[in-house]
């Protein structure tokens, strides 16, 4: 993998937590020699944070954080520290399996036509 994790850190630290919890999605591109896998890191006004791959059949994780109680800044920081590393690893491990499932979906659709 030829990815600079400093770029991802800068990307997430430049995000305004209030905008994040108002629906902003951060696209984190993980570059490999032959492809780029994009990880979507998004928030919603109710405090839900979701991390998923931007590819067919991608798995996702999500959690509802107490933004009303602790505020956007604290919840965003915790999401970056606790959820994001786990989410990135999940997406990277999920990609080969999701790619195979999608390939089979396409093959089955081809057979039906």
C-alpha cells in the first residue's frame, strides 16, 4: 500500500464537526498500486456516524453518538479516535470479499439475461 496516513489525518482534522454532524461526508482515498479504495466517513444531525466503503456490496459500521449531551466537537473527536481506525480496517478487509460477491452478482445477472 502506498498510502500516506498523514493525508487522512489532515483530512479529518480539517473537517468542521458541526458541518460533519449536519450531513457532511469525508471521502478518504486509500491508494494501492493498482486501485484506490474510497472510505466514506459521514455524520448526521441525530448523531449517527457511519463508515463504509464506496464500492458495491460494501459493509458498514455505524453508531449513534450523544451530540445533544456532549456537543459536536467532543463526539467528532471520539468518532475519529475510536471508530475511524476500526472502520478503515473493516473496509480494507471487506473489499476483496465484496468485490467477489459483486462479480458473482454480475455473472448471475448475465445468466438471467
